């Protein structure tokens, strides 16, 4: 009895259909399903912004307005074999709706609590998902946040606690590293990985979601736990692939604009 849940004797409850959206672009139309079980507030924000049901600050006038937010914006950052990113009203990646909202990520559901940040069998090499390429990166991403979490504020305390600091660092999971950076996770949400085709919120760090989003062209495991994943393209991945091949500079700025003409919710009946 696929797609039907039994409740008590003789009762059937149909599953709640996932909301779907159409993203019309200058290169073609995509259909995506959104995932309230994984990111309920994100899905609500996204649909309300898209349909002009949520007020935002106009970047030109500074006034609060209500209109379909995404209409006429662009995919301002296009990285071949990575992702396409849109939703910036300024077209350069620095704009947003004038407000920010929290992440919705289940880190333990993604297994980040079981992945060690440092490989103790390989000279404590940082896990590749941390994207640590220098001592400065290690200081910024792992050590300084750990010291703050331990209440260590000066060199004297550092020297006194050196053995304890090393033990704490050796025991860190990826989840703990991200928590030390300010991420707040929710184990009640459905965990979704940043795989090919997913829609996820772009951000500038923990809890800085606004309007910018990206669509993965490939799986991006190094983004696991850092971005809210809230849906997936179910029709039109060929259009996403086509957009990802548009000529762009090293920063991802396309030579010719790829326009988001509109984003609208569409009705979908529950599966039988």
C-alpha cells in the first residue's frame, strides 16, 4: 500500500504532499520539490518571498515593500562542475532581503557527530571537509573557537591548559567544530545531504540566511552541515547543467546574465 499510512483499524491517512515550485529562467524552466520536514522555516520564507507575501527591504529605496522578490534577479555566481547561485537583489552576492534567519540542519542525522575533525593516525591532519589549507585556517576554524568554548583568554591560561587543549582538540567531531563556530543544529529535522540537484541556502556563516540560494550541479560533501538544504530539482536538471556551463570569470560572474524570470509555488496532489 505504497504512499498510504494506516492509523488504527480501517483508517488510512494520505501523506502530506511536498510543495513544489517552478523556477522560470531565461534558459528554461525547472520544477523543484521543497522539503518542510527538513527545513520548515526556510521553505516558508522562500515561498513567501517568491510570491510577494513577505515584506523585504528594497535595496535601492531602503523602503519595506511586498512584491515577488526573485522576479528579474539573476544567477549571479555560476561555477562549472559545482553550483549555480542566485537571489541577490544587487547581483553581486552582497545583497539580501534586509533580514536573516536561522539555519535548519540536523548534524547528527548527517553523521557529523561521528566524524573526527583530526586524523590522529595521520599527524592530526584536519578532515578535508574543513577546507583547512594553512595554519591560519586551522587557527580560525578549529583552535580559536575551541579556546573560546573552554574560556581560555590569554597565553598564561593557554600554557596551563595545554595538555587539556590537545586532548579536547583530538576528541573534536566535525559537529563540535561547527558548533564552536556558532552553528546551532536541530536533531528533530530530517537530515538531507548536499547532493546533486538540491536547493540550499547560501550564507556568510551560521544563521545568516536571507534570500540567496544555490542549486548543486554535483555532490558537495564538504558543504555538509554548513548550509540548509531545503529541496531538490525534480524536472529540468538539464537546464541547471546548461546554466552551469555559461561562460563566467574566475569568481563565477557570468559574461551574459542568466535571469530568474519568476519563482512560483504550484499545486501537487498526494500520491495514491
